[in-house]
C-alpha cells in the first residue's frame, strides 16, 4: 500500500532543541501506525524531503520541528501551513534549508503536491551547539507523538468515511 500520510521529523540534533522533530520521529517509529503512514527522520535534508513530497502522492504531510513562536519552552502546537503563494521561485531555494516555506517552494518547483501540510511544533529553550534536548522540550516529545498519532487517526478515519461514488444499474424487465 502506498503511504498516504508522511510524518517528517526535521531538525539538527547538534543544535540542542532543534533535534526535537528527529526525536519525535524516532519515538513514533516504535508505534503501531496504519500501513498507509510513513514516518521518516529527515534531519537537515530539506532537498530529500522535497523530492519525497514531490513524488510521494501524499494526502497529508505532518512536519515535526522545533519552531519559535514566543510561547514557553516545551509548548506543543499544530499549525496548518499554506502552499507557496504564487509561482515557485527558484531564487528562494536553499539546498541546505529545512524551513517549511523553502521545502514547499521546492516541491512546487518539482511539480509536486504535498497535500495538506501540518506543522507539529514545539517551542525550544536551547538552540545552541550541544547534543540533547532541554528538559522542557524532552518532556514535550511524548505529547507531540500523541498529537501526531491523533492527527493520523483523524486522517485515517476521514478517509474511511469517504465513500466513493458508485453507480447502480438496474436491468429493465
């Protein structure tokens, strides 16, 4: 079965809490998820993620990352990301960038469609060179994994409820 949902853990494990998405992906890889869900650790490989999204045929993409929004460290949130505005811009590309807008712009340039895109984010406490998550962000990993699992379940339930149109034929007597 072709995966319909991609859960992409992103971030740099060498920059403290920026490794949040990678750790959530690692935890999710041990969970029993539907067969049409693919969980992957993309780390800092934005180009790889964009190529997978462009060719994957996903209906839902869930990016998991540490993202600053000004909330207390460890706050987990879900944000729906809009597709790039206007035509894709080649000059906006950064082959090493993992910013969602850069990745989604590259997907558009490649002629792909990532489907609905959600960001499960966590407010970081420490984004400096060091290994390991801060206590607040480490405590948020299981919360984020539950949020992602719930989003996957909601998506799976919604797909099951979609009944394809059918045509009934009644022979004339």
